[in-house]
C-alpha cells in the first residue's frame, strides 16, 4: 500500500551572512493513512524546517528547498508554486499544522469564531451561518466549555491550554488527511500536555487523519506514535516502530536521548544523563558524522568516512551509524 505522504531526499537550506545553513539535508520519511508518527530531536536539528517545507512555508529568501520530492495523493507537491492555487487548496485543508506558539499563529484582533469560520467558508464553501454552527461544534469537540458562547471572544481571553485547543480545532476544521503538530505542548504544564496529546490522538482517530508529532521529548511521543524518526543536524539518524526504538535503540544519539528522559519502567533512583556537548552549527558541516564529537562509541572511521547512510537492521528499523552499538 502506498503511503499517504512520502518525503524523498528533502533538502532545505538557508543562505545567511556567515554561510549556508543546511537545516534539512537529505531527509526521507513517510506517513501511512491513520498513522501517528513522531519526529524527535534536539532544538535546531531541522524538525520545524522539514515540516514547514512540506507545507511550503519556508521564507524565501533566505530559505530554499534545494531538492527532494513530496508525494501526496499521487502528486509531487514541490512541483507547485508555494503561493499558487494548488498549495493553497492543500495547506490548511488537506494538510494542516498546529504550531508551537498559539499566540503567534492566532490573529489577536480577530475573534476565535471568525478565525474558525474563515477557513470553513474558504475551503469548504460553507455559508456563514453553517460555518458558525460548525465552529461551535468544533470548540465543543476539543472540550472548550460552552463553545458556542466563546465564539465572539478574542485569543487573549483564553488560557494557554485553551488556545492550543482552539488551534487543534482549527487544524481539524477542514477534515484534513494529515495534521502536523509542531511541539504543540512545550509551553504548557505536564498535565495539560498529556490532555492535549490524548485529545489529538482521539481526534485524528475520529477524523481518520494521520498525525505527525514533532517534539524534542522522546518520552512524550513514545506513548502515542506507532513509528518514530530521530533527527540530528538536518538528517534522520534512526527510524523504526516505537517498539524497535525503545526496545533496541541503536544510534548513539537515540541511546543518549533515552538516557535523558524519565521512564516509568525504570527503577526508582535511576539517574538521568544529559547528553554532553552541543548540537553542531549547521553552517559548513564537515561531511563526516555530525554526532561524532559527542559520541562515546566513536571509532577510527567515524573521523574519516562520510556520514553513514541509513541501513536496515531488522524489521522496519534503520540506523545511520558505522558502529555496532
Ligand atoms: N528563517 C531562517 N533563517 C535562517 N536560518 C533558519 C531559519 N529558520 C530556521 N533556520 C535554521 O535552521 C535550523 C533548523 O531549525 P528548526 O527550526 O527546523 O529547528 P527545530 O528542530 O525545529 O528546533 P526547535 O526544537 O528549537 O523548534 C537551525 O539552525 C535554524 O537556525
Ligand atoms: Mg521547531
């Protein structure tokens, strides 16, 4: 069965004063229908840029999608102009995104109701009265109490968690095939985080959609995603089912990531180990494995050979590392 979305060898670079930032450098991944996939990695590794590339929301200049294919519903999205009618009919409608910071993605001078009805009218051609009814329904679906009476409120009249619920309602409004949730919960307390992830999981199953959860917290996605992609310095370094990655992490970076998240199945008193060193500067990368300077398993060839390609180890489990960890 063909995947719902398949990204092939995506490269997105930014030209800045001090050089070329290879934010996404040859990333391939896929999402099946009704699947929940996690994209995990430290700050700055290219998670958001990879997802914004799919939506063609990269600021150009300084950014540019240099190469790749994005297969969706039998078409390559990169054949379309970012501002053209095809992308406009896909973005927000067939593929929608929940952004990290709701205050910057909600319009502060428009009521929540208007922000919800706008896309219903635009993409689904609903009459204003119908759209308003649907907007109220959507707010109830995401468990905003008394949704119908909150339509005329402005974003600042909602709490942070509620604003995220509104964003989820917006992302769902046009019955998308895929929702990309880019760190949707980082600014919230853990209880609210868990509630929102549960809500998203529920909603995508109800709407028969697929979900990409972007996060730096491997612990968060493990409960929700069927498959995971671990990203480092613009590349995928390990991928597989959540079970494969948790049960048998093989890339030294994944191993390190797992050591720095609390796990319920571990004995009390087990120490969390932070990853030593810093992620690399993505300008003028050396061409060898970018994790090598931080890697406790490194061997001779890691210094000389090019960054290893992903290789299949077992099942659906791929890793890009020369060392047998
Ligand atoms: N508009 C831009 N101009 C220049 N460089 C950019 C731009 N947007 C992103 N980058 C660079 O691309 C790289 C990847 O950034 P990205 O936002 O994808 O990281 P991320 O993995 O989403 O991190 P975080 O977890 O902090 O959200 C970073 O080095 C960043 O500085
Ligand atoms: Mg990001």
